[in-house]
C-alpha cells in the first residue's frame, strides 16, 4: 500500500480501540472490527443501500470467512454471541406472547393486545386492494399504481410476523440451514456457519450458495430467500479448501490471522488511539440498534443513504479488477464491500456521536477496504503460487539492484534482467504500490524512505 494510503488507513484506524478488540493483536483487532461492520450491514432491511444522485442503489452486505483461532474466536465471543442472544430473546418474546394471548382470549374479558390485530396497511396495499375492484380508481392511473405495488413491500401479515422470525441463524449443520430458510425474516437470513473441516464445508457448500445466490421457496406464491453468510473458521480449514480446488474458489472476502510465511499486508505498525476511541460498547450498541431496526414491523422500507457514490464505486471496481488474475472473481465478490463499510461506519458514527457529540472521520474507509481485499488476495496467492511469489521477490530485488546506480526505463530493465515487458511492468507497478520506486519522465528511480533507508534496504 502506498505511503499516503497507509497514512489515511492509520488515521482512520486510530479512532478505534483495536488493542481491546484484538486482545492485544492489531491484525485480529482489524479483522473483528471489519467483521462487526459487515454484520451491522448484513442485518439491514432487504433492499438497503447507498443511493446516488442518479438513483442507482449500491447494496449493503458482504459474505465473509473469518479464519484463525484468534480472530474467529473473538468474533464468536464479541459479535456472534450477542446476535445469538438477541435472536433467542426475540423468539422467546414471540413464544411468550402467543401463549399468553391464547390463554387471554379464553377469558371472559380478553385484553386488546391478545386479538393479534393486523398491522396498518402500507399505502401500496391500499392501492393493490383498490385495483381488485374495477372502476375503483380513475382511468389512466392503473400503470402507475402497479409500479407503486412493485416498488414497495407490504406490511407483514400476522402469520409472517410470528412465524418468519429468523434474522440471524447460527449453525454448523446444513439441514438446520434448510429448515431456517423456511423461517427467514423477510426472506433475508444472516447465516453464521461454523466450519469444522474441509469435508463439512464441501457438503454444506450447495446450501451456502443457495443463501448467497438466492432461491425461491416452493409454492404458487413463492418468495425469494437471499441473505449473507459469515463463516467462522477456527481451525483454518479454509486453507485446505483453497488448495484442494483453487479453480472453484468460494466467493468470500477472507479475513485471517495469517501464517508467518505468508507475508500479508499489515495494518500500521504503531497506532496512537484517539483521546476517546470507539470501544466495544459502541459496536455492541450499534449491533443492537441494527437488529432492532430490522425487526420493527412498523418500518418495512429499506434503509438508504443518499450520497454521490458512483465515482468512488467506479474507482473501487477498477482496483478490484487489477486483482482478478490473483483472485478470480474478486470483482464480483468484493464490489459490495466498500458500500458495506461506509454504511457500517456511519451507523457506528451515529452511535458514537450520541455519547460524545462528534462524528467519526470517514477518510480511510476506502483504504480499509483495499487492505482487506489485499490480504485476501495475498493469502490465496501465498497458498497456490508459493514458487512464483519467490521468483517475483528475486526479480524485484534484481530490479532494485539495477536502479541503485542510476534511473532506467522499462526497456533497459526488462532487457538486462531478461524478462518480458509485461512481467517487468507488473513488477514495477507492485514496487511502486509498495513505495519502493517512483517514475519520473519515463525513467524509474529508487524512492528513499523518510528515515533515509533506500528501497532496496527496505525490501531485504
């Protein structure tokens, strides 16, 4: 990551108490923070997203794998346990209410709340009911009315409200996933899947894909069930999944503790926390607020953030496309990540502002998204292309050695090292991204660090 980008990432991350989130490990702290942010977005009502000026919607939500005993265990303890408890409490309240209402209706003087009143109809429902009566609406307005119906979801019926309650589903069993889909809240489940082995994952992969890609439940009035998946991989089984079948790599953003030999991108070495950093309590409150907003059956419309997002999204997609050769499908996998992070950070900022009277700085969210993708990409490359990575490292060292004496152009470099022009361009781009070289007047120079160490010293 170039120095300017790294500085923006450092400024952004300094707003959070990563030491507490990661039990003293900054990599785990960033992983837990990112997974929590994505979980907040994954809880949002169906259809939520950022709306640009041209009314294009950029949806929230990301599918994740969290690998490693530390990051995975922290996510389970700090995020998953809270979501499971909230889901259990919600289900228990519904069960308690249904039992009490059933008993109350048998009494001589039943109370009003026991009659299960239907919620007030949404405007689109009034419109739909009116369209069932010929001549009920003025001529010439029918097409617009049907458009209104197609653009809005009706209020949930009593049956849906008390049956389809599963917002968050935590399981390691594929049959439980299928059962849970039938009771998914508004057809958008957030599935937390516990991976125990590569074999278990392969057996469950078809049903996991069903959740991520969407499927219609059977019946004449079937509805789409499509949500998001987070896999916690405490035993690092995902490593073997990648090695066994690299061509059909599952479509997840991969957050991992990492192995020492992987040489993954690292968060800033020294983070000076803000005077009043965002703490775990703020994240927990934000998760609670997101869950409560999701189950509020009086508010069924999607959540939208109005922001001119199109240029930034285009820049993000261009970055993802540069990673396609190393991580096939990353453009499709990661294109929602940036909008997801923006939404989650805004939600956390709102919670933080209520207590401290100031908002979080958004500068650095783009760099956080880059950092997460680059770690995913580098981890996959490390597993599958270890020999090629070592060759690239040696070639980079040779390029840096050539540049010690004088600036050189591309042609001089690839001829002296005896590699193709395309390979030379790839290596120089990587060195420039790392802040090791810079280009001036079509010539490449070594770039010296602020502490006067040369790029070749930094690379050794």
